[in-house]
C-alpha cells in the first residue's frame, strides 16, 4: 500500500514535470516559460533601462556607445571594423529575434519554427528563388573586399551578442516559440536585402492582366488600364529632355494563349505600400538652406522595421534609420547631405510560360532549341515532422515557380517561370556605404551606381544647396507592353534583351521649380525613350507637388504639416461627379441619407480622425466600385479592378456603358452610372445608421484604426486599434495595415537639424517600456528632434557605455 | 508543528539558490529532498513544497512585475486569456510552481514513509 502510494505520487510528479517542460501544440513549455528565474519574467525589463557603463567586446580599439533618452545608440568607433561590429552588436541586443525571424521568412524556413502549417509559405519563398538569389549575393559580397569586411564585422558583432546569451537572457519570442538563435552570417544579411526586394517589387500584375485581357479584349483593356492617366505629374518634371535610346532591342508581340491563369498568385505587395519623399531648395525655405523629407509607407509592424542609429568613425558621421540585419544607415543624413527613398514601383518581375520537352522537365524550348534545366532540391525542415523536399527547375529565365509539382491538384496547367532583377547578383551594400559618407552631389551619384534592386527614388539635398532625385535600379529595356501579360518563354524576343543604361535612369538636379519629389508615381512622361511598366500612384504625388509649388518660406513646421496632410485628391476629383447623381429632393429632411449628404457636401476632403465625411465617402466609394465592377467579381481566377481614375473617366464619358449594369443582383433593370451611384449612396446611409445605432463610432479615426502587428502575429504583442487620420490617397497614407513607417524631416545647413518618428520603439522586447514608446506620438503627428552628436558634442547623451577591447 | 515553517523556509531558500545554476524543475527535487530528510505528517507534506515554492516564486515574479510596471504581465495575461490585472500572472506562476513543489514534497514524504521512519 505504501509502495503504491509512493509510486502513484512519483509518477504524477514526474509526469507533470515532463508535461510542463515540453512544447505542446502552440503552447511553450509552460514550466520553463513561467519560471521566474529563467522564463519570461526575465524579459520584463525595469522601467529605467539598465545600461552597463562598461562592456568588454572583440573590438580592436576602445570605443563608446552613447544612448540618448529615446535609447538611440550613437556609436563612436575608431575604425570601420569596430563601427560595424558595434552596429551588429547593439542591433542584435535590441532586435535579435526580429532579425532572425525576417531572414528565416526570406529563406523559407518558418516551418522549422512553427511546424508544417508553414510549408506552403516556405515553398513559395524557395520556389521564387529567395534563398538561391541570397546565396548568389553572398558570392558577390565575398569577392568584394569592402563588402566582405563590413559584412564580417557586422556578423561578428551580432554573434558576440548571441554568444553572450543564456537561458535567462534569451529574447522573449525564443522562449515562447521554444527555439534558439543561430550564428549570424553574411547569408542572413543577404536574405534581409532579398526580403526588402520582395516586399517592394512583388507588385507585378501579369496574371491578372492576362486574365483581364482574355476576358474583355485589348480595346477595352486599354481603356480601363491605360499606361498613363490624365494629369500625370511625373517625378522628373515634364519638359525635361531625355537622351535617345542607346541600346538595341528586337521588338516582340503581345500574344495570349487565351487560357485563364487559375493559379493563386504568390504573395504580393499591397498596392498601397508606397512612400513620399521630397526636397525643397534653399530658394523656397525660410533658412535659405534645403529641407529634405521622407516617409516610407510599409506594413506597420512590431518590432518596427526600422532601428534608429548614429554611426561615427573618422570617415563617417551619419544618423538615420537602419534595417536590423543590414549594416549601415538606409535613410538619413550626415554633416553635409541628406537622402531618402521611395519605391520606384517599376515592374521588374515577369512571368514566362515554359514548354518542357517531357515530364522529366530536363529540357525546355527556347529559340527553337531544347535547353537544359537545372534542378535544385530545396530541403524544408519541419518542426515535429518529416523534412519536405521540393525540386525547383531553373531555366535561363529563372526558376519555374509554377508547374505540376506545385499545384494542389497536380493539375496540368501552364508552367510559369519568374524573371526578376532580385535574382541577379548586386551589391546594394556599397550604395549605403558611400551614401553614408557622401559630401556632395557627385558622391551621391557614385553611390547610386551600385544600386540595382529594389528600384528606388533616391531624393537628395546637401548643405551646398543642391537638390536632386534619381530613380535608381536595374530596369529592363522593354519593347512596348513587354511583360504586361504572361509571355511565351520560348521566343527569343520575349526575354529581357538589355537593361536601361544606368546613366539614362530618370533623374533631375536642381530643377527650376525649386523642389524635387516622388510618391511612387510615374518617373517620367511619355517622351522618355524607354518603355516601362509599373503600378503608379496618382493622387498623393500631385497633392505634394501642388502644395510644394504653392509654398514659400518653408520651415520644418510646414513640412511636418505636409507629411501629415490628410487631403484626399481622389475625393476632390470623383466626389462632385458622384454627388451630382444624388437626387436631393428625394431625401427626407431628418433621414440618415440627408445627414450623410450634408456631411459630404460640407466635407473639405480631409481624412481627419474626428470627421464623419471621410467615413461616408469611403463607404460610398467602396460600394459604388463594387457595383460598377461587379462583372469582375467571383471569377475562378484573379483579376484586378480598374483604378479610380478609370471610374471617373467612365462616369464622365460613358455613363451609360454596360459596365454600369448591375450584374450580381436579381434586379436586371438597365442601370447607368447615375442610379448605380444612387444605389450605393442609399446603402451608405444604411451603413452609417448601423454604425451610429451600434455605437461603433462612425468618425473616420475609428474606422481607419490601425493595428501595428507583431511580426509573428501575436495579438498580445501588437499595438491594437490605434485611432488616427489619413488615407491611402492622402499624403499621410495611413491605410491599415500600411502606413508611414518613419517620418523624417532634415534641414540642411552648417549643422543639420532633423526630426523624426516611427510607430514603434527602439527595443524589440515586448517586455520593455521602449517597445512601443513612439507609437502614440506618431499617431498624433508629432516628431522628436533627433540628437545628432559629434566627437566634440556629446553632452546630451543619457547613458555612456565604454567598449573595452578584449585582449 | 513548527517544523513545517522550517521546511517551507528551506525549500524556498535552497530552490532559490539552486535555480541560478540548475533548470526550473530543481524545485521538485529540493522539495522531495527536504521532506525525505525531515519527514512529518503526510497530510501536511504537500504544503511544505507548495508554500515553499509558492512564496518564493510569487515574491520573485511579483517584484519583477512591479519593477516592470506590469507591462509584460498584462501582455502574457492576454496571451493566456487571463484577466489583465496586476499580479494575476505572478499569482498563477506561483500557484503552478506551488503545485509542482507540493507534488515533490508529498512524494518525498511518501518515499520516507515506505521505510516506516
């Protein structure tokens, strides 16, 4: 009896301990996780950061890191190695989990962390060649002495931090997901650059365009999807004279097999990932010196995609935001110059239909010959499951992403290969290396020559009163409409035959109008000698240009206001036409419709948080376009609905077009733009009424509330429902889940003055008070003055950390 | 009767010391060993381990929680669907630790009782 008692108790105890030490499903090992000595409690930081006054690290000379009160590190080193070593170290200290998670995502290795449900995601990354192209990039980095040194020093710094970790100090997410960090390598930094390349260039519409072309024919396609919309205001001011074409390409023909592409397109970039940047010359500013502004719009996430930092060594003194995982500063300023980026939005991804000789997929047809494919076996390790092997066939055009192996059913459809500039080796690292150290316009121009992908609009201003903008990247020289639709990969003239020579990339220096700007619109007007494709913004950019043209005596304050401007130019252009269609006499005096109409008629097109007008407009517009494009709904293949500008054109020019016939309801009575708009208006009234009755705050700020989501989508670690103004077509492009991820204003001069804010915090630890420290300030459109230190002036630092070399 | 307070104090103190070098489950072994060493009423033996670990874990977690302004514990509460109130997560932590500790001490006591000591 006594023995039995003991055995039962022993088994229960041992069983309990084992159960609590094991990862079960999505739960972490509970005992290990809640243990106050080594578990999550150790990630609950004291409110006042504890920064050691001294740190022994593998630097070659004594260095110093000064943290300001917002915990921005200002690194003072004596040589390049120590500088990038310390950047790697402090970045890892604050953002290690994020750095590794993003590179695991890029490499298609998420299954290793969360198990088999991530296999489809991982396969997709592998099949589009993310890991393959990062491996190629590593070769370039290791052949280039400069890049190699920087990458290695950075990795050493990250690893110094990783190696100092114990069970107790491991970042929270590792404890929660129960895994450990690996050593950092150049490959991981390369993967991060590919991660950005994918984020910013996966905007092609080859599938959707092909499907649409098959559905409606070329004539209607051109009407609904023109290359240029009326009033296009390109980045390079109209009237700029361009050199003529200097590369020779053989023209092919747009063809289509007529087959709809029923593949689900792989993960793509939201069309509203975009950005603004501009620089005004001293002739338009109060100080007489240029001001440069930039706000890149990305999916807002926690930890933030950006990490603020200042880097100082004898040949460099730069401040700005960096991408955790990549050495250097990406957007920022130094003593002489400032620069910023927006996405070029030029299409650099084309899809080719591949003809394999037989089921072995060893040969494919090109230019009337059979060429060999290369098979690459991707090994996807799966947590708690069997390793998944996936074979990807590479052609000279790129990997055959879609083929029978990849479809759910294995059904016989088109084999589609992806050609993408991110596949070709390049050394963007050097752009940032030279840009961080630039002193004048020619340094900036030189830095850009190393930059290929993702194509960006690099805005520039310096203390000598030069302003400029270059659309820089490696862009294919296309024949007209090449790559707009899926192409036959066996035809020689369909492949990219040449690239636009770098010197002919769109650029302008000190234009007469006194400012340069970009907001993802067309780079150039129709007189540019090369044909290009892309998804271009049509409203924000014109608002910015209209405002900048008008403005004089510009100060930083004026620029803050412009960056946070909620004006919706789309509404200004489209709403009056829609309002004309509403028969005001039909509305009862105290009805909700009347209330909505009044709100809209009085509305100043501002998407401010406290207004109801923008909510009504947004609802009305969405419903209206759903009615208008209902013929494109519910198809077994993907389509993209036409742009608001196309709607406007049809409303004005063809109000009785068949498009305005209501297809989806049983109501088959002929409709036109007028009664369709009215139907949608009536629906809007009902919807607003519902919001009011259900106490759901019809004010725009609530309707547009944005959640800054944790990278692993853990709601508890996200900042939920942040009430704020803005709109996708406004300069302040808050369009959940995307928005301005970093707002920066730099006033050049003898000593630059700068302001900035991002919706996050310097610490990546959800247990730190600094995890979301800047979020509310960001939501209120306020800025921090950035503390730009020098060797001589370091007084304002809050914590000083001496870095002592380990002998 | 007083011996239970001594046992609680010893379990708390020794666990605290050993946890710095050994994994969390050392608390079970400590509770087991203390009961094995001291013995006593079986009906009370669960409580020596329970309170020993409970008190020590609650104080440890509670102090951290307080110094952190309850920032992280609120997030963890959300994660595990617990009420988002200060010290709730610390209490749950201590309860779980207490149960494990209690199981350890009970087993230790029963082991001793097998030999009729």
